[in-house]
């Protein structure tokens, strides 16, 4: 791969998932990706776009997506063909602990002279352990590594010193570990572009369509995300992205918000090229009323037509819903209330009554909300198995209170597979009633290789055993599915198929437990391998079907025209580099 400064590699959760028999269960049912988490972090796009504007050549290679799309895809052959200045591998979410290290080992074995750089929140938390792996040369810490990473790549390209690069942990030639100051945490989120057309330009330039796909099935459901900020104002105890986690471990004492006009411009640019919904993460209400007004009225000004959904940390009020309804064409809401039980929710740091949720749903629908997604979780502080089971009648009552409106979509899933490193619970498990089954990065890597999600869990809560957590999760999922079938959210065939799949998953978990309890070594592996086909079929869409998560979309002629124009521009830049230099100069980068 000539003339590439940086290759960003995204690994699957478990590197050899194609050979192993692991019942991942419902850990990814409520996100678009599969259980191997092939969706690379948004930070890959912001890093690559930022570096390109500063004169570097960056390529994103989604190994996980390639491995899913092509069962015979040869990872080692692909990496062997690459010769960048450096490899970058994300370890943002801890479930990638196994795959990320294994890919780093392949890079180092095939290219011992090319540095391997790791980054992401989990990499930041475990940086001192991570840097001691022979296959890792550098770790970039914090949530905004675009500038430090750019400095690092230029230093590596020129053979310069890395001693002054902020947020960097590294090994010297003698093998000593050096930890530079964690000092780079920009006050705003305006130094980067959330430019999805970068990915589209990369497809045309690199002739690698698969790496551009955020997750399997994206072409049928092209959803995109937009970030309001980096950091958070909330203190959810199990969240590795809480205010506590950022202040204690990631160098950020307050959120860095994106200018509302820039946020609107990001979303407008998405709508120009992509017909799917846009999901706005990190509750923009955190930034205050002036920000809220500027953002929503900005969307109205551009006459945004794609479906748009908002993550809210608390149920929106009627006044706020009315404001959204007055200014937006097609809007939806997502709220994670965690539990129907007010006391359990309060222990999670969310201090509002369940009745407020019902009231908010009614107000949202009154003012034109297209759908209201409501999420519940199992395995949270103070929760018992009975509390999990009691969620089902509480949700049934909730539906009745809103007239069984099918725009309300309720979901339940386990807090799995891991408690987030850096969260208050991870740092102080005893104070929150947890026993941790994994503390170090290597312990989590080994947990990921266990035969089922029950055995992968890195925690056990005081309120219930892991067996009770598994059983109550499946029981609640059956109840939610039954409610949706009765109301008409799901057709009879889909509800029946989901019911059967949940029951089969529950039974397969019991069979795996029996194998674990009665065998070991090669015999255990042989018996588990015999279940692989069955397990693979049950690993997706366990507690719900992915289509329940999807909002409508429509392709307009303007999308076709815009993408054809982009194709012409990128090919022109390939043929005539001066055109690319002029574009970078206009965008404030290095010409």
C-alpha cells in the first residue's frame, strides 16, 4: 500500500470468531452491529479527515466487516500487503480487547519495523498495561487524539522525537515506559468535521467498499450518528463515559460541545449524501437553552427532511416536545430509563418517576413524535431477578396508559458483556454491590473467550446471581415480545419466531452450562464445537429483531446527483492532484 501514512484497523471483538463456538447472546441486539461489533468508532472518521486536512494519507480498513462479509477473507494476507508509516488500532469499547491485541500481534509479526498505535477510552484506561504488550509501541489517551496523533505520525515519518507529544504513552528503544502528560483536551468540539463524505471519498479512492460500511446491513438501513459533545454532565455509575470517568481517567473536567451551527452543517451534509435517519447522541439539552434553540431552529432553517432521532437522558417535557414539533418534520426520541422501579433507577443516578416517562410519551405523541424508543436494562445496581420480571407488567401498564400506541417501542437487554472500565462501579465495585470477575485487560481478553455471555460477564451483582440474571433477562424478553405481538407492533409470524428464538437461546445456554460443568480441555472444545452452527444462528436478533430498531428512509433524486458529483470530484483529484491541494487549502488544511 504505497504512500499511506496511517492505516486504521478495526478488529472484531473476538479475533477468531469464525472458528470459535461462543454464545454471545443479546449483547448487541439493541445496536445495529452484530455481536462481533464490526461498527468502528466515529473517531476513525474524525481522525482520518483531520489528518487528511493536515497533509497525511490515511486509510480505514474494517477487518471485522471484511471477515463477516467474506468467510475466507485472509487477514494476514491483507495486512502483509500494507506498508504504512504506522498502524492504528482502536480499543475504544472493551469488548474489542481480544481482537485488537490479536490484530496488533499480526501487524508486529508481519511488519516488526512498523509502529503499532492504540487508542480509545478502554486503551486510555489500561494504557500502562497495554503498552507492556510486545506488539504495542504507542498508546494515545483521551477523547480527542486527532492533534496528538497527527503529531505522532509526522514524528514517525520524519524520525523525530515524541517526547513532547501530549497524551502519549510509549516505550523507548531501551524498553522503558514513558507517560507524557494528559494535557490535550480541547474546550470545544469544533476542531474536527463529522464528514461522512470522507468515507465515501475513501471508497472511490481506495476501491474498498466493504471497509466503508459501518455495520452489516447498513446499505438496507443507512443510519448515521452525530455527536453533540465529547464528555458528559451525568454521573451514571456503570458508564465509562460519565462525568466521573472523564474527570478521573480521560483528562476532561467538562464537556466539549460542538457549535450548534457546525452541528447543523454536519447534519445537512449527511442529508445531502445519505437517505437514512440521523441519530443525535449525547442529549443536546446538556448545553443549555440557548444551544437548544440555536440547534433546533437551525435544523428548521435548512428544512431537514431525513428522519432525526435524539438521545435524551431524561424524559422530555411537554413544552420541549411542542418546540420540537413546531420546528421539525420527522423526529423521534430515545430514552434509557433502565428500570420501571423508581428506587432502582435512582440507584443508577436517574432521579425521576416512571409516571413521568408515561407522561412524556403522551406529550411526545401529541406533538408529532414519530416514535419513542424506551430502553430497560438488567444487571444494574440494587436490581433483583424479581424486579426484572416485574418490568413486564409495568411495561404492559405503560402501553395501556398511552392507548397502546404502536409508536412506543420498548426494549430490554442485559448490561453486557462488561461493566465499563473507568466507571464509578468499575473503580469501586463494593460500594455499589458488585463483585468484579475481571480487573485487568488480559483478564477481560480471556473472559471474551468463554463459551457464553453468562461466563463472559465481568461482574456479578449482589441482587442476583449470574444464573438469575440470564434467566430473568430471557423471561422479560419473552414478556416484551408477547406485549408487542398483542398490541400489533409485531405481526403474528414475527412475534412467534422471536418467541421461539428466545426459548431456543435459553435452552442452548443451559446446554452450554452442562458442557462446562461436565467436561474440560479438548473434550469440552469438541462438544462446544458441535453446537457452533446452532449458536451462530442464535447470536443475532435474540430478544428482538433488528428491524424493530429501524426508522423509515427514502432515497431522493438529490442523493443520486450529489453522490455522482462526489464520484466525479474524487476521481478528478486522483488524476489531477492539484485539485485536491486546492480543496484542502479551502478547508483550512495543508495544501
